């Protein structure tokens, strides 16, 4: 897998207008890692709070909730 990918990027906290579709280069995984193609994903309230710049749960807590 080479070339570019589509990604939604957030330029800064605030309204939905701060989101934009971009085509960054596909990152190369480090040795021992794998890269997977994502066909779809879901959003939850945590992502909404991140977009708005509000504090959210710690990363480790969020990871435990999703794992």
C-alpha cells in the first residue's frame, strides 16, 4: 500500500467547519507493526468533545473503555 489515503483532519477546536478531508501520504509502519485498511469507523461523544476542545477522560481510561 503506497501513495496517499483519505483522512479527516481537525485544524483546531470549534465548529464542524474546522474539519476537512485531506490526502496525506500513507505512513510506513515500524518493524514489527502492521498497517490495516479501514473501511468504516464510528464516532462517539468523546470525539465530539475533542472537536469542541473540551476536556475528556484520560487516554488510558478511554483505551480501557474501547478495548
